[in-house]
């Protein structure tokens, strides 16, 4: 089967790749299993040198890689290299904490008895990565999996296959210099059926998946009864709450970026904002003014600040949400005609702000994953908390206030994996990245991110 990467910029074919054959898949699995027996015995310090070198190689090619990101998924070129800076931050942090995260847990010795718990590699980890942040999302599991002593097979989105090849190029070059076989880090181009079969293969010991809720459900069904670990980072409908004690200018600047960066195609992007009555009118006015400053256009033009969505189907879904909301009483705040690149039926979609919204509307309940956000007036903290929790998702939530105590109190009542005060749409690698409800299961990044990529092994040593 041939996979074609269709650029959302102009519908051109970026590249074509054949899916792997059964023989190729079996060979890669055999290589991974064989390599894992040696790789897991290598010291953490040596693994760190090799992984740092792989990151160096990626950064050395950052200009070319940035152009490929833009070509494959449409992000404006002026922002594309930012993903590689984020990759470096996460990767180097996870490399540097590996010694601490993977050290033995030593217990108090009794007379003649020594007890400790080791962290042992699982074997082979399958990383299934999405297109929206093709390097950031992949590196979340690749680096800690390798540092923990596992071998990794990467299956990337059909939209961003070139990213898998770039990652392989960097890691394989680093590893080969040190005399390691190809089996430590590999990639496969697969269709959905092949991916399902690979997930079920006994050589795969752990699956890390980032994608849609339906994709996560398919992964869980595939591994049912196989007793293998799964980490799922799925959708989001992340809320923000703007209290009446905040600097409106600062809140607007950050929340506009949080809602519309990457054309809103971020699992932790801001999709609904609740604003206190006292500051609602001022917030809406300044928010609309800021959104109107976006320039929708060809992402290779350095003046462009908003590129196309990944494809016309995704853009049409957001258009349908906007139309449904308007039919139910919502009002649009942005004149789409101002954005000349906005074309019905295309991947280019003007940013939109909706007011007079409610939770009966899809745009306030269902993940949009596009450049639209609803603004809703609230009268109190309690009302904001109730509305923020009124969602099947729970990835992040942000609170905009000058009162730290209040922010923490509200955060403790929110059903979400991460709480921000005066920040949004950001992953701090020192903090655990986790979703609840339909946003997923498992934990990546931070010291805790290593737990799911290893198994504990207990030792009870009695001196006779």
C-alpha cells in the first residue's frame, strides 16, 4: 500500500512511502528483541551520551526539518523551529533525570538481610505518534523509553512520515557510532490494520499512543487480555477561567495564543473560556481585537501567523460546529471576509470567536481541534468550576488571577491532569503529563514518567 503525504498548503504530494511488508515487520521486531538484551545492560551515563548526541544531530538540521514540518502539516514556518527547541528541552531534561528516576530503591537492612527494588526495562516499546506536534509528542516516550533500557519502534502519523525518518536518522547515527545495532531504535510505516496487529504482537511489551479518543479505544481493545502496558494521551477540551482580579491585557495575550497557536490543533489548546461578569465586556473587546491581528496565509510566508488546518475535512468539522452554534443562538465576533485566504471547503479557516454560547452547543462540549473558541460569562468561582468540570475531557485547565491561594483552591476542585495559574498550553517536563476521563491514561515526563516504562524487581538477600 502506498501512503501519500498531501500538503494542506496547496494539496501537493510531499512524499510517497510504501507500507512495510510482513517480512520487514518481523525483521524489525526480531532486531528489537535481539538488541534489547544488550541495550538494557548499558550504563545510564552511556545511554545519556548517545541520546544527547541524537538530539544534537536533530538540532544541526533544524532549518531543513522546520521546512518539512511546515510542508507536511501547515504550521507557519516562523514558528516551526520552536517545536525543536521544545523537543530539546524535554529530551535533555528526561535524559538528565534518568539516573535519579531509575536508581534502586533501598530499604532499611535488617540483621543479615538486604532488601532493595530495581527498575527493570520492559523490552520493546511501540510509540505511535500524531501529526500535530510530530516531534514533541514522539520524544515524550522515545527518550525515556531508551534511557530506561528499552528498544523503541516508532510508528508515525501518515501525515508526518518524514518526521519518523528524521528521528531514526539522528538516533541510528548516534548509536552506530558507538557500535549498537539498528534494533535499538527503528521506525515502521504502517496502515491501520498493520498497526493493530503490531500492537498485539507478543514482541511488543508496551504501547505509547497519542491521538484521538477513538484511536485510544481501538488500542485498548487490541491489547485486551494481553497484559501489556498502555499509555494513552487523547483529546482535550481545555478550559480557562478569567477572574475579576487579573490584568486583562496579560490574560488576553496568553489566551489568544493558547487558543489559536498551531491553528488550534493542540490537545492542550484553550477551547473554552469562562470570564467573570465584572471584566467580561473588556475581555471580549480586547480578545477580539487581538484575534483580528492574525494573518492567515501560506505558512512559508514569514508574515503569516496562522496557517491552514491539516486538511479540509478537519476545517469543515470546525465550520459545522460554528454554524450549529450560531443556529442555536451564538454570535460570531470575527468577520471572516477580513481573512482573504479563508475559503470554504479548503484547509484554510479564519480564526473565530463565539459569544452567547452554552453547553448545549457542540463547540463547548466536543473537541474542536481548530481555530475557534467560545467565551462564556460567569458570576462566580463556583459557577466557573462547575462549567469547567462539565466535560468528558480532563487534560489541562488554566486559572487567571492574581490570588495564588484562590487559584490553588480552584485547581484542587478541577477534574484535570494539570492546573495552570496565569499560563496555558505548555508542558513543563519536570511535571507529570497526564490526562483523566477521556483525555487518557498513564503518565509521561517528570520522574514519574519512567515508572510506566519499567517494571519493579524486588530483591530479598538473606546472609545465612
